[in-house]
């Protein structure tokens, strides 16, 4: 019987030398976890939500970025995440302007708000691990979008833990503490 070699773990320094890719992947405890391209509904929701957030977050206030963008969770063991959507607010997050964000070292920008759209194959435990990773690095708000349930759950992340701000279904208006002017109609998302 042949013995399979254990996957090689990569370090932060090795990651810096890797070529850019558009393939969705995260590094968990040094292991590259590739995932297939998201389905069309997933991508539609990412596009809709990012467009709506861009209407709210103007370039003088912050930036809205969509995956794949790496966010470093820890350097040892090396761990990255790739949120579906991330919002970086300039004044509040410490970044001066768009140029400062764009010139930041790869993976070093910590978003203020993260949006994750659930994939059909995603397990609840993996989602909870992502939320905890984002909380630990200083992300302040997390939106979990479920295409199947047609809901948007908004969570406040902080040193004290994780608290639900709201759970919005069809006919509701999604609200955000970080973006008080945010009013996203769920009927528009789940049409």
C-alpha cells in the first residue's frame, strides 16, 4: 500500500513569493485550500451587494473590494481568508485614502465590514471559524447572506464577542451600524 505524502505547509514568506491567481483559495494553518468557482447565484448576489455598497461608500470615504483579495489572519501558523466583499473605511480604519489602501502590502488591509455569501456546500462550522477569524483581526461588522434562506444576517464583531444586530428576510431593509445610511431592500437582492 502506497503512503501518501502529507501536504506541504507554506509559510508567510513563501506565500509572498507565489504568483497572483484569480482562483478562490484560502490558506488554513499553512495548507492551501482551493475551492471551485462559485455558482451564478452566488456571483449575482456578490455583484448586487457590492454595487449597492459602492453607492453608499463613496471613494472619499472608503473602498469596496470583491474577492479574491487575501486578508492575513495569522502569520504562524499562516492563515488567510478571502471575503466575498470587504469594505475599508478610511477615517475609521486608520487608512488615509484610496492610494494608501492600494499601496498596502498584500494581505495587510483589515476590512471594517465583511460580506460572505453562503455556498451550497459550505458547513456551518467553517462559517463560524471564518467569523471568529475576522473578529480576532479587528473586523467590526460581518454580513452572512444565505441565498437558500433568502436572508442577510448582520453581526457586530468585537473584543467581547459576536452579537447579532439583525436578521433580514424578504421584505426587510438591511441595516448596518457601520454604515447608518445603509438601507438595502432584500426584495431587490432576492428577486
